[in-house]
């Protein structure tokens, strides 16, 4: 079921849908137990707060596991919800997948380089959402590359290195781009398309 925690009605449907999966767990002696799990920074704690209609779990736009331990709360006398820390694969073999996860902030900057992630994001924005770059940062995108986008942001935002003759602080400019993407300032964007996924994964192409 696709849902958004920005819409209260989406979350409200979950308990009853879960109940149909385990109709025998429907009493105080044998409550229905629902576990919220997923990769870091996708809104697990936000979903739990929405379901409980109160703030019981700390939330934050950080991939470093804001939720440290499992938290269990009663939804009512026959339902309980368990929130869990974010989970990631021990090894991500596909570099493209690693960059996708890093772009949405599921992998922190202590693991990946912000500048490299921003240079991964830049050509996607140039190709699919060029007008948003112009509207946000005030520069024309014609002729720009993944690296020059970062330079252009650094120039328009005054990201300068004071110790190297006033050169552009590319790492700071990269963080500006990533922050604007992650908090929605650049608008609703999609890093993947069905066509691209089908091209990259033969299993998807056959579905």
C-alpha cells in the first residue's frame, strides 16, 4: 500500500488492513502486533506518531538512526505498534544503488562524500528538471555539466574558500544542493523511472 504520512487518512487505513492479515490476533490477551521497519530516514517514526495521533517517537532528517532501539506502544486494547531502527543491507554491491540511497539521505555523509553524491544528482536534475535549477539558483543550465552545476551553485551562493585565494567551496555548494533536494525545496522529484529500472534490472523488465 502506497501512502504519505502527510495525509492522515493514509496512515489511518493501516491497522484495519493489518488486522485482515491476522484476524485471530484481536483481543487484549492476544493483541495484533505491527512492526514498522525499513531503511533509515524514510519516516518510520513519523508513521508511528501519525498512527498513535501523538508524538511518542523522535523524528529527524538524519540517516544515523534517530531511533536507537525498538519502541512499543499500544494503539488500543487489542493492537500494539513497534517502531524499529533503520535497517540497511550489510553490503550494497551496486554503486548506483548506493548513490541513490545516499541522495535521499539513507546513507550518511560519514560513509559517502557529499560532493560525489551531488555530482550524481546534478545530471538527473539537468536532464529532467532544468527549470527548477534556474528558478532556485538563478543561473542558466545550458552547457552545464555535473561538476559545473556545483560550481555555479557555489558562485551564486557565495561559497568561497578563504584559505585558497577565494576559490569555490565545492563541498559547501554540494551540501546546499543536497539539502534543497531532500527537504523538497526543488519540488517533487523522482530519481528513478520505470523505464530506467527495466533497463537496469532484467527481472523488472519481465514483470
